[in-house]
C-alpha cells in the first residue's frame, strides 16, 4: 500500500450520549506519511475530539479509521495507542517516576530489553538537548516548563512511533520558550519525518507548524484544507477568512524569500565617481533615490538629486542624504524584508550578500507583485482541482 | 515523688507482664490495621470512580465510627463469643473510615492529565491503577493508615472488656482493684504504655510512608 495515506478517517462521527448534535459529523480526512497536518479552528469546533478519535481515546460512534490501509476501528485500543505518540498540553509526566522511567514507559510495555530501553532513553534525551547523565534520574518536579515539554515529546517518541498526535503541545508555555520549542520541533521533524496531527487554536502556530492546515468549522467540518501559503493567499470562504483574521496577506509573506524576487538593476554610484555621473544615472533611471556604495561595494548612503547637486565626488557625499539602515540577505523572508523597508527612511531594503556587498534593492512593488502572483497560483490550483473533479 | 517511685518500682516488678501485654496490644493493632488497609484499598478502588458508591461507602464507614466503642465491642459477643475475635472485628470497623476516605481522596485527586497521558500511551485500566494512580495516591493513603493506627491503639485498650488482650488489662485490673495497693500504678502503666506504643507505631508508619513514597512526590 505504497500510496495509501498514513492515516485515513472515513466518515467518522462522534455523538456523545444525551446530545442531539454530533461533535464530529462524517469527517473524512487523509494524513499523508511524513507531513504535519494542523487541525485549527475556533474553540468548541471539535478539533481535540477529532484528534482523540484517531487514537480512540474517544470511541467513534460511526465511520472507520485506517492506518496505512489497515482498519483499526476495532483493534485493541491499548495496542493501537502504543503505536502512536501522544502529547497533550498539560504534558502529564508521571511525577513519581524519573525522567528516564517516564521516557521508557512505552518501550517497557512493548517488552524491550533493559539495554535497548536505556540506550533509547539516552538517545532521546540527547536529541532533546537534555544531557542524559544530568537529567536521567531527575523527577518531573525538578524541570522547568520548557524542559518538561521536551521530556513529554521524548516520551511520546519513546518507541519510535510512525504517528504522533499533539494536542496544543506548546499551549501552556510562555511565548519566548514556545517559539524556541516550535523551532526545535520543526528541526527535529525535518530529521524524523513522523506523520503528525497537531491541534491548535492559534492560526499563527498553525501557519508556522503545518505542512498542511485543516481549518475546521462547527462539528469538525473541514472548511478548507491546504498548504498555509494557499490558504493565506486564497481563503475558501468568509468563515476561513474571518478565522485567519486580519493580516493574512502579511502572514503569507513569511513563505516567500528575497531570493525568489526578480530584482531589477538599481541606480548606484561608487565613492570614486564624480557627482555628475551619479546625477546622470539617477536621471536616466527616473527613481528618487540613488545608492552610494563604498570601496567594498557595500551600501553607504541614500542620495537624492538635491544631495548630488551640491557637488563634490563620492567621498564628499558620505555625510549627505540618508543613512542605510535596512539590509537583508537573500534568504530573508519577505515578511522580515517588509519590516526592514518600513524602518528605512526611503521605503526600500538593500539586499546584500554574505560579505555585505550590494546585490539589489527591494521596493514595495516587488511585494505587491509577489502577492498577486501567489493569489493567481492558488486560484489556478483550485481551478485545476475543479476541472479534474 | 512517692507516686513516681512507686510507679517505677511497679513497672520494674511487672516488666515481663507489661512487655507481653504491649506486644499483644501491638499485634492486635497491626493485624487490624493490615486487614483494614487491604479492605479499604479494595473498596476504595472499586467505589472511587462512582461518586454515589463512594459516598455510600464513606457514610457507612462513618456510621461505624460513631457507634460508641463499649456497645460496638458488646454487639459482636453473641456472634463471635468472648476474646480477641469480637475485639478485632470492632477495631477493624473503626479503622476503615480514615483509610477508606484517604484512598478515595487520594485516587480522586490524581491529576487527570497524568491519567490521560497514561491511557494515551496504551496503559490499560490495571496498569493505570498499579503503575500510576496507586503510587500517586500512596502518600495520602498512608496518612490515613497513620490516623487509623493512632486511633486503634487507644480504642484497643477497651478491647479487654470483651476478653481481648493488650495493655487494657492493666487499666481494667487497676480500676477493679481501685484503692488496693498498686491499683493506681496499674492504671497508669496501661495508659502510658498505650500512648508510648501509639507514638512508636506512628513513627514506624511515618518511616514506612517515607520509604514507600517516590522521591518525586516528596516536598
């Protein structure tokens, strides 16, 4: 079953006893091998319920759950759960067990021998950046929130499951630590390539963590499922648009980099050139600002025609015009670049190479072009989907 | 001062009897506490998940505790006769409440996130109970055991009225011979050694509690 999805939910329904409306109604969803699928939606939409249906912490009332084509709707739920890593917001480390014992929980249940278990524990602590000799025998109460969260993830990875379910795993952590843990986790995932279903109510976290995002409405109905880029470029309906909130275009710029821009030649002059040369370049180009480069071709000053007209050679111009405050490298995201442009007195950001030498300048029309292109691509994608179905 | 000297000479003269009675007393208490602990654990585990069953069990145990001890001991004589059996049964019924209440409380207070993660990792109900819930509730349960044992040590002194062994014999013996030589000393021997035994057992239990509680749960 090479091309079957890692997890397939087929018309899964959950109706709690005593309630009329289903919490989850006929949800059909595929999770591809090796991807992070983020379930995001307003509170009460049933995203956590959906996640917990996958490892049958909540038993579905109808429909079926398939793992790599195998129907697991009726297998022993404990056996199923040992194959799935599970991380919850409150972490739930066992306070009476050491860190090593916590991480060893599932491997021990699976009957691994002692040597293999302890090697695995040390390996995971190492991966999480926790020195094994120092942390192995500690108890959860001796950990900070961030460390406890790392141990929680390590414990979920204990028996090297193919699938991980994560329910707002970074929800209870301060913003700075959360950001660091998210980055660490993404780096780790790049190596591990687990199939991950990740629940959050925070659209920004979803955009950051997800290879794909499923935006869920009431009763866990999928309102849009796609890459973050396409969802941001073209929200499927008003619900999705509302949920993404203001600034979706801005957020979309996180996914584009300076290197992808088609930078047109920008008027420059060097220190050795006379001001007349600069003036001529600027007139020929028609732009407002000319960039003065130093001997190493690094951006030095922004100059207007009026600055040049006061005469002198390049060197005399070093005190005129505006300081160059905004420099970005080619791997910078357009989001960061826009930030730099707003800081700049000329509304442009200088693109420099690793040694600080001038490569080009990003102007506002570059960004509007990119945004238009993203929207067209998303539209074309959806058109082709409609055409094929 | 005379009283104290007399008391000490009484203790020295009856050293063997006192030691024997103390030992019997301790045995009575330990057997009762052991049985009551096992019983309360089992009942506590069974009723804990059902609030209704919990309150019924706790009320029943509470009723036992309010029955006057004199009556409680006497009630079982027609069924069990005279001697240690009725005494032990009565003491057992008294001992239940603190242990049962703490078992229910301890199990109920286990952090739901910990149970959720245990279940999520594939622990069945048995594993969850033995590897997670009981170890976490254990310090609370042991606190109940200590309260019970202190209480039972005192009440067991009355067991002598239904023919039970223990330090109560010195108290009852002294009271029946009140006014005769050595009677007051005998009452004091029964009282003081009961208190000492209570404190000693509590120390032993405190030590056991510490030894059997994970360092991760200690403050």
